[in-house]
């Protein structure tokens, strides 16, 4: 089967780009022909290792606004005639609005959503594109059951609405096989996420400020980089916190999962938080605000961790203290987390995609 991924900027270092290459790699390993067309090329000093596996067509050699996509319509048509794909996967619902006019209906078209329906980033085009996709695409792949319900409520859904989670990366899966027990790891609470508005890291600092003095031998390690770093550093300094570490951007986060005992997340919104999925494979008890969408479908509340009502800082503090104080509870949650990780293996996710392909092809 020939599968074409249509992306915005595939060499941009981010979660969407990473999971796209992971899924493309999974399809390729199963004997499919996989192609990637990227609307533009980002200015990244460092790129994903998996990029070298694919012959990528960039419609623009520099970053260009998606509003000018019509200027590349002819080139896109030429590429499609050359490839003759069985299925075209739009790696963002927004792309459907701008590229659908140039893609023949003879190619099965799948819109793959990475955010949730409530997230538009202030772009009305994103809502329009979703409504068009729900009505005219062959299928829409969503990350959570809750998001699927929002699409059905707000759109005229003629497309097949399918829920398929993102797969855990192969290297993460491999490195999670030989873990040391939680009790022998560092006394470390881990947060993986960009230092941006979405991830709400300043709230995590406020939570930690209520905890650090009671647990002086524990460290909060935050892996990521972003525009809110100065704000976060000021909060750490003003609160007199000694055990908060900012690592900056790290390409390989697996060692941090493997050395930690607890994973936390305070995001305002998500699509399906990859960090929580990866944390399961490393046997980490997890605590997260129940933001839209994802945490409540990944964390089995009071079995693999805690899902906290969004914004309830005091509950977050209480349950985090509970985990820090109770080694036995951490061990129980950690073992349950490993058992619950099966839904996110590459094999499980590929099986669901193959079922979709069989239904629409």
C-alpha cells in the first residue's frame, strides 16, 4: 500500500512531527511504501534521526504562511500523480482546508487531528477546516474518545470518526525494558514539556513551592525549553526554591524517565499528552490536571496515578505529597502503569490504523 503523509513542516522539532515520523516508520517497516510531502522547510539546526529514512518533498524551501498554499497547488498535483497514493493523511486538520482543492477524491483522504476540538489557537480557519473534514474526508482520526464526541456534537459527520492513540516511540519502548525498581531511582519528580503557555509550568512551580520544604531530599526536574523560561526562573528565585532544575531542550528524554519516580503534568490543554504515555512504559506513577483532552484516558485514577480537577492546586499538592510519602503506593501505581501501557505499543496502534485502511479502501 502507498501511504502519503501531508505535513506542515516535517523537520520542525516538535511532538507532532516526531509522532508523524514514528508512524511513518511503523508503516514502512510493515512493507508499505511511505511518502512525505511537507508544505515548507523549517530552520532547524538539529533534525530528527528518522528524517533520513524518507525522501521528503518540500513544497517550499523556507517557512511560508499556509495562506499561500494555493501557490503550490500545481506542484502538489504533480507529486500526487507521480506517487498515486492509496491514502493521503493530513497531519493537521488545518491543512485540509488549504490542500483539499488540489487533491483528487480518487485518493482516500484521512484527517489526523493532534489537538482537541476546543483548541483553535485563535484561528477560525481551523474550525472551518474541521467541519469540512468531518463532512467530506473519508475518515478523521482523533486521539481520544472525549474529542470524538466533541466532533460529533459540533460537526456534520459523514467521515468515519476513528479514535487511535499515538504510538510510543520505538527507542522509548526499547529503553523501558530493563528498568531498575522505583525505590532505587533518584528521589526525583519529572515534568516533560515546553516552557510555553499550554504547559502551565508556572502553576507547577507554585505547587512545588508548597511541597519543597517538607521533602528537601526530592528534586523537581523540568525537561523542556520555551518563551516562559524567564518567568519560570523568576518564580523559582522569588520563592527561594533550591530543588528545581531546568534542563533546557533535550532530544533524548528516556534517561530522565528511567531515573525518576513520579511524573507530573499541569497543562491547560492537550491532544493526547505523549509524556504521560511514555511515563507508563517506565512504570511512573502520574499526576495531572484533568485538562481537555487526554489525561483522564491515559491515567487510571487511583490505580496508575491521580487525575486532578483542573485548577485545583490544593488537591494536586495533597495527592503529590501522598505519593512522595508512600513508597509502597508508588510501587503499586508504577506496576499498574506498565500493565496499562499495552494500548500504546507500535503494534497495537498499527493494528488500529490497518483496520481503518481496510474499512475505507
